[in-house]
């Protein structure tokens, strides 16, 4: 190999070496030296609200979670096993006896205002009363024999009677309004009070065995109507 050729080859090697050193120097500049600043938003979070319903009758308290105050909230957030009897449930009623009343108190135990409230009644069914002692009436329309009204006694309520729906106080009990006519209805307009966070509404359910239409064939019977109360945003 000629001297001239060896010099050119050495020059090329030197240039490559110098380029590698320069690149290393630039890497060191970016990774090992210089001023910098940074901020981490470690407290960043997004929170959901709560809309929770509490019901009480002075003896029993039920919660929409079904597990007491607080607890895990399911997708439906509906307690289907509340032991409160909206129809009082006192045994051994007689026709024209003293009307039975129960006061139901509802509270939005969540932190968000509700904008909708409703009360839905299921079908009325009849069965043998638990204290019938084997004497069971043959009437198949016992639900029609139990008169009922539902008053909204919440302070400031626009309408005072949920069933029958009237602006004023509920009328006297009569067979015009009974468990059969109440069943299978949805009440979600003015008579049902919408609950802000922490607010409370009260309702009084009154019922009585009608003396004008009840016969001996209604002895030893029980009528059942499910009540579902709800609120939503």
C-alpha cells in the first residue's frame, strides 16, 4: 500500500473517531448537565356524587344500599328487602274499626340534589292472614275491601294528598279509593316531594276495612301491595 493511500485511510479513521467523541459529548450534555424544572399533579382526581335514600317509620330504618348507612352501592341501588310495612300490618282488623295510620319519613342521605321522585305500587295480592287459625275467607276480591289514602305531610308540599291526588288534604276514607284501585300505579308528579341533599319528606298512609262492603267471607284474609319509593338526579 502506498504512503499516500495509508494517509487517506488514517484521515478517514480519525474523522470517524472525532465524530464519535462529539456525539458522546452531546449525549453527556443532555443527560448529565444543564438546568431543568418539573411539576407532578399527584392530587389529580375526579369524584362522583351520591344520591341515597333513607326510609324510616319510627321503628325500622331502611337504606337504598340495603346494608345500613353507607355501604357498597350496587348498580340498581334499590333495597328490595325493607321490612317496613306501609300499610301498618296490625293483625285482626274488623269492618269499620279504627283507621290505621303509619308515618313514613324519607331522607336524601346523599350529597347531590334529586330532581325526580316517585312512588310506584305493585299488584295487590291476597292470602291467608298469619293469625287466621285455619279459618280462611272465600272472598277473592279482598283487596277491594280495604280503603286507603296517602297524604303528603312534608312542609311546603304543593299537593297534600298523593292518593287520591288532590291539592288539599286527603278525603275521608271511602271504598272509592281502596288497595285494588291504588295498585299498579306510578306517582311521580307534584304530590311526591323532590329531595335536595339532606332534605326530608313525610307521608302518612291510612287504611281501614270498609264496613259497607265487607262480609263474613272476608275473615282471615290478608292483602299485600308493594310500595317502591325512589329519587334520582
